[in-house]
């Protein structure tokens, strides 16, 4: 399927978390009542099962692998042991953006592991934070780069749902983390899961933009299989490295130029004045 010939599918996804926008007829999964505040989220296996069918097809090699069950046991075991694991809605990025709608892939590493004034920062999208959470330093640098290259004023919040709804897949390579313990769920099986997803997405679709920031993300270039995608590389937007080439990279403008050249709608990198949780 070429980028010009893709048909847009309904982006409303069913969820175990009972989103008002979910449409079970589109996905084959039935929404359930959100868990009470004192109840744990659904098991990881249940969240895999509730994925939209198109994403489950992309992840089939992982789900059928020997790494799948140990990952589910680990994450669920950590929660059962009383540990707080972020985010509760593990696959929110995949519910907001269906495979056929993906235009741009931005890779992060693992979810935010902290809270801001009692609200978890992580909410299932790489680099994004939940509404009412102060914008973290790396995301502030992302906004600085957008402002410099496209002239958009930095937004007042860091919720990137509106990007996801336009086809920006904001994917961490590890999808869960223990509170206050960075990289605590690394090397537990998530890398095999997201490597499978990145590879299948790259091989099944054409003309995607991959933004690879920092050595960790750039190592994933090998997963693209030499397909015809537009790969943009720069240092990570962290304050430790942003001034070594992320600021001034022009990635957001370059991505839109590429999309327009290939007959696709560009991304509106502006955010609404107020944070909007769209799923």
C-alpha cells in the first residue's frame, strides 16, 4: 500500500477503559467500565486482547513468541506486589492512531516515572504528559524547535493527543515503568514487543517519517528493513543534549514537506489552548 493510496479508517478505538469515543463495531473489542480508583487496571494480557485487530496483526509475531507470557507475568506481578506502574492504559498510543493512519513515528524510551502535584506524568504517549501536568524539559525543547522552525508559539500544556489523532505515533520502546524508578521495566520483554511493532509497521506501510532522537532511538533504524521511509536523526531533546543538534534540526518542517510532496496532509504541530484527552 502506498502512502497516496491509503484509505483513512475510523480512528475511534474500543478500550478496556470505557472511553466515550470507542466504537466496538470497528475493533471487535468491548469497552468495559473504567476501574475504580482503588482497583488495579486490567491485566496486561487483557490489554493486549483489547487492542484493535489491525495492531494485533502487527504484533502477532510477538504475541506468539516465547517472550509474550513472561512480559505479561512480570508487569502483572509488579502490580500484584503493590507497586505503582505507569501508565495504567498501556497501549493508549495504539488506540489513538491506527496503523493505516500513521504518518510520523516519534520514538521515546520509557514512560515518565514521576508525578506532578499528585498526577502521574505518563499517560501512554511518548514525550506527552497528562493535562494539568507541567511540561517536562525535553518536551519544552521540542516546543522550542517547533517555534523556531514553524513560528508556532509554545503551548501552555504538554498533552499531545491532537498530534496522535493526526497520525503521529508517539511510541516508547518500553511501555511501562515503576513509579520513581527510571528504566525499571527495561529488558523485561517490551523491547521485543515494540521492535516487532516498528518492523511490521515499516514493512507493511510506505512513506512514513521516522524521527529518531538520540542513540537509543537511532539504533532502531535497522528495524526498517531498508524500506522507502524518510528517516530524520538528531540528538535527544533532553537538556543534556538538545544544544548539540536537536535545536535547529528542522525535523517538524521537514516532515511536513515530505508528507505534502507525497500527497498527504501535513501535521498541524500546534496544540489547542486547552489540553484535550481524546481517548
